[in-house]
């Protein structure tokens, strides 16, 4: 099997065209830069570019992966658009039902559709990335961002960002089951890291993890004899879910840096 190229698509496009890659600042490709800056979501930006509605430095640009960098003048439908960007991280309270994918073959809907339905106009032009995943039937805290750097930070195993879950389970876990969770459980993909585990009610376990394997909470609890009936994510890092189901709020810079351990740079704030 051929190895997937790690060359950015905007750079591949620049090489095909014989163009120079942007020098200095954060190089990007046009459609993504428009989404990151809140001009329009990436799919809309790609369509606008291919339709000839976007100019770069006075020339119509029809390549969504055209490289752009600092100093370029970009216009959409004749109106100049700033590509200056700031970091946004949103807390969203995911309900049960929608999936964390771009589409849902079962027709229930996606978290992206649910989020966009409640966004104000000032945030509707951004491209939003989900930071990690929650299962269709899992509720609770799901983070969104307009910046892929934060996605990498929030999902990288080496970050060890804690995630706190509350699970209603079958049966009544005893101290021995909780101790197994604390020490690590042997799963088909290896031993889990030690976790914090405690009973909140006789059939409700609070479990805090520092890793994010596929269906990990459900598999860990099933492995100690207590399959999950309902699962809710209550916190990520030191950021605790505090908005009603189906709604969102933007995180403050201190919550991003101190609560989630992500360094906010000067260019990330307005």
C-alpha cells in the first residue's frame, strides 16, 4: 500500500502551478483560510472559488488549494476580506442522537448541523472542527474550534488531557471493580492507563481518563462486569460543562490556556 503523502494540499497545488509557497507567518490554502478567518465555511468557500467569485491580489483564483499568506489581498464578490484570524474554542452540550461525522446515513443529523443551528451570525462563517468524538448515544461536553492546532492539542495522546465521564451501568460496582479501573484494565488493544474511578450512586460510576481510545469507557466498564446503560461527558481538562443540552458558549482565553493547557499566542486573540 502506498504511503499517504504528508505534503499539505495547498503546497501540492502551489508546486503544480509553479508558484512559490508563502514565506513567513502561517501559510495556508485559500479555502481553509477563508473558513479559519470566519469569512465562510470551507465547503462554501470551495464552491465560491470554483465559481470565480474570489480574487487574490486582483486576479480571479479558481483553485481552492491555492496558497495564501500574509499580505495577500483577498476579495469575495468584490469585497475585500481579512484573513486575520483568532482562536475560538466552543463548549457544546451534545444531546443523544447526532453523530460526530460530516453526514449521518441514518438521518438523525450531525453535531455540526446542531451547532450551526444555534450559532449567531458572527460565528456562522467559521469552519468548525470537532475536538475528538462522542458516540451517537453519548451526551455531554464536546469541544469545537476553528483552528486545527487546537484539534491536534486536544486529541494528541501525549497531551494527557483528562476527560471526566459519568456512566450509568448495569449492576452495582464494588470496590474491587473500581480498583481495577484505577489500576488499568486489559483490553484487546492493550492495558489502559490508570484512571480515577468512584461511585456517585450505587449504579453510577464517575470515570476520569487521560487517553481516548475508541469506545474506551464502555469497554473498560464492560471488562469489569458492568456494561454501560447511559454515558455522559462532564468535563475536559478543568473545563466543566455548564450549558443546557443543545446549546454552546465560547471559552474564555484563560479557560483555553489554564483549563485545557493550550498556549494562546498573541495572534490568537483580537
